[in-house]
C-alpha cells in the first residue's frame, strides 16, 4: 500500500507511452515489475541498491548447505549434513561471523556487511582395530602349530614380559624351542624338553635388565678382582620350574672369553658360582637359569 506522498512521487517519475502504458525511469511499470524490483532491493526513491553479500562455504563435502547471497542483517541458516566415518568439529570463519552455535551441525548467523567464507571442519574417526594378540596368545598359537624340531619366536616388549602358565604347559615335553626376544638384544631360549610335562606352572615375568648396581661393589670385587662385571636382574621372584637360557650381549671385547655366572646371596653378602659359558665371537653369552635372583656375569 502506497501513501499519498509515495503515489505522487511515482506519478512524478512515471509517464505513458503512445499505447497508454505506464513507464518508470524509461522502463515499463506494472504490478509485477514493482514486486520484482522490491524483491531485488531496488529503492524507488533512492538510487542505491540494498547491501547484498555472498556466503561461501569452504568444505568439499557435498552435503553442506548455506552458500548464497544474503542482505546485510539477514539470518543465514547453514547445515553441515552428515558424513560417514567423520565427526563434525565445528564452524569457523575469519570474516566477522558470530555463529549461534559453532559446534552444531545446524546453526545460524547474522549476515554482516561484507562477503564471508565459513568453514565446516570434520574430524576423521579411524575404524576400530581389535587389539593385537598378547605375547602369551602368540606363543600358544605358534607352539600349537609347531612340528618337532621347530623353533618359534615371540617378542616380549618392555612392559609386557609376563607369560601365562598355559604357555609352559603347552611347551612342556615338546621337541620345540621357544625364543623370547626382548629389548636390548636380550633373549631367552626355552626348550620344551627342559620343561617337565605334567607339572603345575604359574605365570612368569621373563623381564630381565642388564647393568645396575644392586650387588655391592666390594662383593663384586671379590670375584672380579676390580675388573667389574655385568649385573643381571630378573623380574621373576623364585624358581622358574624349568631351565631357561639367557642370551645376553656382553660386548665384542669379551669374545672368546668365559662368562662366569654368579648368584648373589644377600643374606651372606656373597656370590655363589653357578655356571660358565664361552662368549661367542660377537660378544654374546649363553647362560642357563632355573630360578630368579640377582646375578653377576
């Protein structure tokens, strides 16, 4: 509805062609063109158009909606859609946009007086991967599939050096050698024929560390003559219930020598000789244990 003043203003600018049709600023003037011009933002009494700006959505994912042209002050609705295998991580913009809820897949903002670019961020959710088999599960599987005379190898990483009792029960009496590789180039070798069949076993922590100074220096000097030695600490407390061979690197300087194994008796503050073995040319010693303690090589 036009006021009288508006009507006079239009009449002042409007004219009639020879057919009697009204014109406005040299163009045909009808109710339809008036509505169209209003929608487009034409101001009849001012020459400047309404402020229209562009929204660009920076997201390659096809379901995102909201891009287009909007007048300043308009409420812009945006939707990031859904994306299989991804979690929506929020909306961002560096163009002065304030989102009603930047963390929501569907939200709105008020169009500022400038073009804007908004970004829909997604976070990839990797598919669930079942945990790897434990060392004990690997050992049981390999021992079960081994033939007589086979050697099976299992890695015992730091912090996961316990073997379940079932491993020793499966190995007992078998002509199969179980090699347990550990950090520091240390390994255990356990022959099934050295594991008594029919015996009762417990879980055993095969953890071993070389070095340290738990054995007093004066006690060490009694057997080494101040030449020093390598202290061996085992995580297990007590007998193994079977014989296991420790494969330990002593260094190439020890190649060709004999490595003497001493068990530390803390009560007597003494080292008791247990075994001896030739050190390989690469400096590796192979020494048999049947129980845990502090040892000196």
